[in-house]
């Protein structure tokens, strides 16, 4: 990857990471009201979708390993095919997990801007992606 591509990706990552923080701290940011469902239900639906996809993403690799092991042990190619198909689905759902995670932050910022501002100010290291030892 070229240097200018890395710089562009870093700029977009910083904009995506801190763009929501700037919106949350804007004076007079009024919360959005979701029609039909309400704010609580909208946040719950997006959070639940994110957790469901994330749970699959966390559980799928061990399922693939066990399936491949069974295929090797029983000499049955169906287990290997199952592992490959689950891996294909995992790649797609990994993207969906990232998408719903971003949507979750967006919905949280839109519906509860004061709470999200408080949350980001108190846990800023988590939102900045801080990792111990780096």
C-alpha cells in the first residue's frame, strides 16, 4: 500500500472516529425522535443486531475448526465443504457487524446526544481505540 493511500485511510479513520464526537458536543444538538418505534426501541434494535452478528463472528471460527477436524477424522468431504461455506458467511457477517456497530454509534449520537457526550468524555480511551502495551 502506498504512502498516500495510508495517509488517506488514516485521515478517514480519524474523521470517522472523532466526527461523531464533534457532533455530540455541538451546542443545541437536539435529539431525533424515531417515528413508530421511539428512540429506545430504535437503539435496542440496532444494538441487538450488532450483538447477534458479533456473537456469530466470535463463535464461527471454533465451529469451522471443529468441522474441519471432523472432516479429517471421518474422511468426509461434507465437513470440509461446511467449513468453507461457514467461512464465506463469516466474511460477509464480519462486514455487517462493523456496519451495525457504526450505525449503533450514529443512532446513539442522534437520539441521546448529551448521554453520548458524557459517555465519550468519561471513556475517551475506549472510543479512541487505546490498547495497553502499544
